[in-house]
C-alpha cells in the first residue's frame, strides 16, 4: 500500500517560486549586459547574460514538459554549471561583487532541478572554480588578489546549501500534496480508484503465490442521490465525509478502503476471507451504517447495498473483481440482506444468452402477459390509470416477475420487441376500459434501449392508430438513470413523444441523478417517488423529508407527484397531508390481470368510497 499522508498545509507554490527565480536570473542577466555596455561592449558579458536568459527559458518550460522532465532537468543543470564557469572567468578578469550572487543563484536553481543532495557538490565545485580562476587571474593576468572577498564568496556558497535544503523540503511537501491529490479522494481522504486497483493487483499477486483468497466489498449508498436532490450537494458531501470513518472503523481487517466515486466505496479484504468471513464483514458495515448520520441538522438514514466479489472465483484481475463487486452491489439492492455475492460467471455470459434466446421465442409465442396496478388520485380517491407490469409465463419456471428477465432484454435488442408488445397490449386494454366507461390512462415502462431508438415515436404512432387509442391516454415511465445516461439523445426522442401528446413520467425518482435542468426542459408531467422512500416513511424521518422535498419540487417545477409503494393507510394520510397528487401500492391494490382489474373497477370500494379499509390487498 502506498503510504501517503496529507501534509498539513501548502507553504510554497512551486511554480510561483520557479517563476520568481526565473525573474531574478533575468534581472541578473540584464545587469550584466547593461553593466558591460556602459564601460565597453564586452562580448563575453553579453554572451553570459544571454546564456542566463536562455537558461531561465529552459527552466520555465519544465513544469509543462512533464514527460521529458528528467531530461530538461539535466540539461538545465548542465547549462547552469556552464554559465557559472563562464561567469567565474569573466568576473575574475573583471571582478564584480555580483559574482557570489550569481554563484549562489546557480547553486539554488541547479539543485532544485537536479536534487538537493547535489547542493553540496555544486557549492564545492564553485568554490574550487572560483579559487582556481582567482589564482589564475592573479598569476597570469596580474589581477589584484583580494583574500577577504574570496573567503566571503566561498562562505556564501556554503551558506547556500542549507537554504537549498530548506526550499527543497517545501517542494517535497508540495510534490507529496500534488501526488496526494491525484491519488486520494480529497473529500473523504480515502484512496481513489487508482490506488485501490494497484493495491488489489498486488494483493492478488501475493494471494496467488500463497494460494490464498481475498475479497472485495463494493459498498454503495443507495439514497445518496436522493439526499443530494433533497438537501443539496453540500449536505451530500458532508454525508460522505461522515460515512468514510465508519467504513474504516467497521473494517479493521481491510488492507484498503477507498472511494470509487459518487456514493460508491470499495474495501479490499486480504488473507483468505472466504464467503462466510466476507459476509461477516459486510454485516458489520451495514450495522455501522444503520445509525443515522446527522448533517446540517438533518438525521439522515443511510441505505447501503454491498456487493461481494471473491478471488479467484470471480476473477483474477483487479478491475474484473471490482466490476463484479459493482454488479453484485446492484443485485444487493433487491436482496433483503443488503448484500449479494457476485455471480461466478461474467455478466453477459452463457446463462444470459440462453435466457435471451428463450425470451425471444416467448415474445413470438405470446408467453408474456401484463398485470395492471391502479393509480389513484389522492384528491378525489378515484382511479386515474393503471401501470402495465410485464410478466412471463415461462413453460418450466412458472410466472416470472420482470426482475428475472427485463435486464436480459435491456442488455440486448430484445427490449424493442418486448416494449412493442407491451405497448400494443396496453393500448388495446386501455381502449377497452374507455369503451366500458372508465376514464383511465395507462402507464408503460420504457428502457434506455427504447429511448435510444429513433423509431420509437413512429412505432407508437402506428400502434395508437391500430388500436384506436389516443396519445393522451398513454404515460411513458422513464427512470432517471436512463435520462441521465445519454441526456441529449433521449431528450430528442422524448420531445417528439411529448409533441405527440404522450405524458412523460420520471420513475423511481430519488434513486438516480436527475438534473433539475432536464426535468424542467422536458416539462415532465409527473414524477413517481421511488417506493424505497415511501415504504420508509413510517419508520424514518429522512424518508419523509425526501418525499416532502420531492412534492415541493413538483409544485415549483409544475409536475404531478405519484407515490409508489403505498402499503397502508397511515402512509396514505401522511402523503395526503403533504399534498401528494397520486398514490399506487398494495394499500390500493396489488398488480392484477386485465380480467381481475375489470372486476375490481366494478366492485372495489375504491371506486365508490375511496380509502376505507386498512388494506386494499385482495
Ligand atoms: P416499477 O416500475 O418501479 O414498478 C413498480 C414495482 O413495484 C412493481 O414490481 C410492483 O409490483 C411493485 N409494487 C407495487 N406496489 C407496491 C407496494 O405497495 N409495495 C411494494 N413493496 N412493491 C410494490 P414488478 O411488477 O415486479 O416490476 C418491477 C420492475 O420491472 C418495475 O419497477 C419496472 O422497472 C420493470 N418493468 C415492469 N414491467 C416492465 C415493462 O413492461 N417494460 C420495462 N422496460 N420494464 C418493466
Ligand atoms: Ca414504473
Ligand atoms: Ca418505480
């Protein structure tokens, strides 16, 4: 593990110092040239001054020449030595008190570039050079010898050495800090992705030598985006800063705990952490995150999911293990435990391909069916529409929920025929309700693949015409992540759909990273607050705060809000009191077949009396 601690404070800006030194050189050079011009045009002085200026230029390009830095450094130091030897010669022939200043300056700049350890050698070299050239001047040219001046000059060179060491120390602090910034997450102080990969690679190498195991935990804070949306980014940052030490405390055995970015962290557990030990560690983390975090006077609950990837089962490369861990963290969202193991095969492997082939056949064979879940207006307690939720009546595995196969469709082009089938069926069913006198709309979920399909508006137009349904009856539910992944492309298609008169709904609001700007630009009609917040309303205050913030946002940006996952009357009442427009959930009704819904529309107390019983589950 790279051991870098953040230095306390930045004392010197490296570039600023370098620039300052450069200006001093230029000034010295100017004095030299001008000075020699006044007495007589001394070609050697002009040469010396020009050399100093050139030397400054070489030094000035250094910060930018990152790749050839070493080379520039050497050239620059050699040039300095050359310049000073020339200076020695010139000054010993025509002694000037500027000599020690130039010498000291050259020791400083050369050492800064070549390393402070060289300062003493440079000082010694200059002392010898000055001694030699002074003696040469006295003996050969007959220049007067001034022993006091000579001793003073040599003393200046020696005193320059500690000065160089001090400046170099400051540089080192700065260098460490720059390196630190590149490798560490400045918000939490935890190592970043690069260090994590590096440490994992090395741990893997060690594990392979000793035939031992290791595990990676990917820890994701699910509600982080919602906190950002509801309370602002500053609060989000403070939350992350409080989470980091909890992770460190709860994972003493981790070789490294780092931040992958966003609200994702990863921990590297070396030394044979088999599945059972990894689970113990994951549970410890989940417990540590159970206590609400207090930031800016809000007590926020943290919802974490942990993905566990094991070496060598899930991979023998750091990046592969991390990717598996991230996938598993996604899978953990749906698990009751809060953690999930990476599957032993790559995502996109044989099992998925087989399922994809089966699903393709299933669409053609009409094995899909729709369940509908009513949505009711909280103002009138009337049913305003139903969401179409696809199911697969699998010949061997029975009725499959969408979670078992939608991801397969989404990972292939199958999502197009699937959505086509859902839209077609939903539009026809909606038309039938209308004909039976029910003023209902129908909501259909659309995926990323659909929104990247420029044909979608034309396809929908065709289906509307064929079924006799109207665009205004249809709502398309889009998750935030879909919207934000390729916003411009999605916006284009969504705008076309809007112009057709289709309602646009943001689904699972609070779980992704919505940009308010896009919500506004798209003029979405409705936002569905994710059920994780609605389900949490009874037990934790931050969920209530988030739901309330979403409803406020709806008022400001002029969209309706629908709460999904309303399971009891208490939640309904709270939602009604804070001004939520619509509700959907088991309290009203569970998803049901078209036939069941037809019956429900006729008999349900909801259709006559509104929220009466304590549960709508039938
Ligand atoms: P979603 O759009 O968020 O759908 C709501 C899910 O919440 C449904 O699960 C529904 O059964 C469940 N739910 C409804 N009320 C409650 C409640 O009171 N409490 C709880 N705990 N859950 C409730 P389902 O049907 O399993 O659908 C899961 C997801 O599959 C959907 O999430 C949607 O993202 C996706 N999906 C369903 N049908 C389609 C489809 O036709 N196309 C696409 N692309 N995705 C679909
Ligand atoms: Ca939905
Ligand atoms: Ca949803």
